[in-house]
């Protein structure tokens, strides 16, 4: 099976041995996006709401590099540092993912890269 690397300067560059995404046929597997500002490479300020928004914008940018948008997403996984932030994350998330919403898992984790409060990964179909 052929795998193509997805990469765009409009989203933060991978900071380890992984790709922003991989396209395998009609499926796109997008690596988790922490709330880094692609222009500065730094975490955005403003708490979990601002960080959720930036993570969604980063996913949107990776998809746009393939001529797709968030409507192509069929599954997301949301990692949050504090389950108590779940309602705040949902408020922002629903502005980006509308009906029919993708399937989703949300889990609290012990820590996220760079001290982020949220990270979101996605699977999309072209």
C-alpha cells in the first residue's frame, strides 16, 4: 500500500519522528495537534478554550493542504490534561465540528507535550 506524507507550513511542524499526517488511499490519519501557533512555534495563551481553538485550527490547516476540511473528518480523539475542562473543550469543539459530528473519544492524560492542556488527532476521508 502506498503511503504519502502530509505536510504544511500552515500548521506546526512535527517535533519528533512522525509526520503531520499520512494519506493511505482515501484515508488521512492526522497526528495529534497541540495548540502551537505555527508562526511562533509556541503554545497559545488563554487557557483551554484558546488552546482547543488553536488545535482545531491546526487540524483544519493540515486538511486544507489536501483540499479537504473538517467536514471530511470521521473520527477524532481528544486528549485533555484535566477532565474538569471537558465542558469548555466541548464549547469550542462544536464551533469547528458540526452535524453530522465525527465519532469521538475524549480521555484525560497525565501530561501533554510542552505542557499543553489539549491535543486533538483525527481520521478523515477524502
